[in-house]
């Protein structure tokens, strides 16, 4: 039993993070708040992503934006296979999320267009034949990957834990955390890390429904095989 606790402590507390002397910490130690844990409403969240298995000690960030195709032929094809061929070693083998926007920054799901592919396995495809106007907008995509695929320096916020998994799961959404902790999270986080409150959580591989820097973190009880989610806390990395 002693060996088990020693291993858990090493894995949990040696997760990489950094703070640089030329950057002000986002949340000094004297900033405290007594926040009551509340359950968020899962009905406000929509996602077409499948739940993923991840270790709680891993942390993730967005890759660079990719725009390899224009919609002038059959459509805008930003497939993972093509992107990996054109940008070797820039996209991880198993992304946990994908985001697409127009070149001007409008999220893909706000354009009203129909997408042929939009997932972490295939990437993103908008076909001209599926659009009422006959042509897709020009899109760019990025993927949520382990930090080794993202090169920017990072400074971390404090840890946040607003929800317990006793309802539908543990909902640590960025929108909720910003509302409850005004001014304590940067405008565009690039990294996210989630960690179970229990050191034994390192050895239980929960499935995570959402795990990316611009949406936050969600572990749903319905996605787990034998038990409910652990209680997680999250923090965000800003460059």
C-alpha cells in the first residue's frame, strides 16, 4: 500500500508547468475566494465529440491553425490525413478535440453551413455541393493535443473546482468558471489541465466528454463503465 501512494504522488505532482520572471502571475496567492460548488446544467452544452480516455495528469493545448485548402474546387478539405502529410509531426496521433473557424475567426457552427466531416478522426470537410449558395467559406482548423505539440511558453492560473460529480458528472466549463471567477482567467487560454482531487484518481482512467482550453472540462457519469467520475479540478495556461 505504501508503494501505491508513493507512485500516485509522483505522477500527480510532477506535471509540467512554468512561470517566467518577466510575466506577472495571473492569480497571486493572496487572491482567494470562497466559492460554493454548484451543479451546472448539462442541457446548455452540445458536442458531437466522443468521450475520450485520458490520464488526469496530462495537459492539453491547441496546435497552430492549419489552412491547406481553398473552397474553389469541390470544397474546403482540411482532413487529418492531408494535414499530417503537409505538416509532419505538427498534429498528434489522437487529438482530443478539433475546432474550425472561417479565416476571419467566425466559428464554423455559426456560419449556417453544412459540414461533411467535423471530428477528431477525419478532420474537417465542407463540400460545396452541400451548401445552398453553392460554395463553402474558407476555413482553418486546429486540434487539441498534448503539450509537446504546442511550442508557446505558458503560465498557469490557479486550480478551479466548481462542481462535484454527484449529479450528472463534473462540469468545469470555462464559461461557468469565468462567470464565478471574474478576471482570473485570461481571454484566450491555450492550455488546460485537469487533475482528480484524490491521488488514486491517477490510476482510474475516466472518459472525458470535453477537454480543451477554450471550452473547459466535462466528465459525464453516463460515459463511465463501472463508477461515477472522480471529482476534478482544472487550471488554464495562458501564453
